[in-house]
């Protein structure tokens, strides 16, 4: 039996994390959330209260994971947990396939059906979501989110705090910068090094309104 696990955030992603925690052997699970859903019966485990309660819970709840989709907020909570001396376990669904040659950091969540191949390096507080595929020698930066069904070919680098959207495909050896968002279904065939939002086939940077006005 694993020790008690506190999940920070009980939105859709938090509930997916809770399901994986059960499959991973955690029996005592609870949430912290500032704005939990009001519908009764929606949550599988109790909400103890807001996130401000965290400092007083380390004794009873030694392990905690930040379960927010927003990368910046997730990273801030992850760092707060480490500074507060919580254990920040990695949660991997039993159906995921992880090569023994891959390296997985702290506070990482790997969802059902994901595949991570040999030589891949996954930094802390990363989400590898449902059915995502990370091929050999990829390097995924801190607090990045690889969304459901995304597929990264070999030796792809993704910078910290990026978001690779649902169903995105990335060609081998491509480099993605920090703070990059790639829209649903995009095909990435060349480096995307500048922070910003990219979409399309092939993926191109979308200009914000003020950038269009200045052009």
C-alpha cells in the first residue's frame, strides 16, 4: 500500500490523476481546491479545503501532486510542495508503457495508454496525457503538457512550460522552444523556437492582434 496522497486540484485533470492514483495502489486520497465543483457525487474523494491549507497537512499527507492543466500554476505548486518538504511522486497509469531506458522526473503524471521510449528524458511536473507517444531520445522540459494523442518522433526537444495540443504530430529531431503552444491536430515539421501559439499543417505561428496591427 502506498502512503496517503493529496491531489492539488479537483477539476477534470485532477479526477483523472485520482483514477490513476487508485490504479497505482493509493488507498487514502483527498483533494485541495479553491473552487471545487458543487455537484454532489462528482468527486470520488473528499475535498479537504482550499490550497491555503497545504502547510498544515504534511504530517498526515506526506505525498502530494499538483494536478492543474495550467503549466505555470502547476509548476508554482510543484515548487511550493518541494519547498514545504512534501514528497512529490510521479504517477504512472499501469497501462502506460515506459522504457527502462527512459528518465522520468518528480511530480510527473503519465496517463492511461501513454508510451515513452528509450532515452527519453521527462523533466519535473510534466503531464504526458492519454495515449500520447514520446519516442526515443526526446527531451521534455519542466511543466510541459503533452496532450492526449500527441505523437513525438525520435529526438524531439520541447522547452519548459510548453503545451503540445491534442493529436499534434512532431517530426524527428525538431526543437520546440519554451513557452510554445501548439494547437490541436497541427503537424510540426520544422523548429518552433520562438514563444507563441502555432497551428496548422504545417504548423505556423499565429500573430496576436497587436502584432497584426504593428505589421
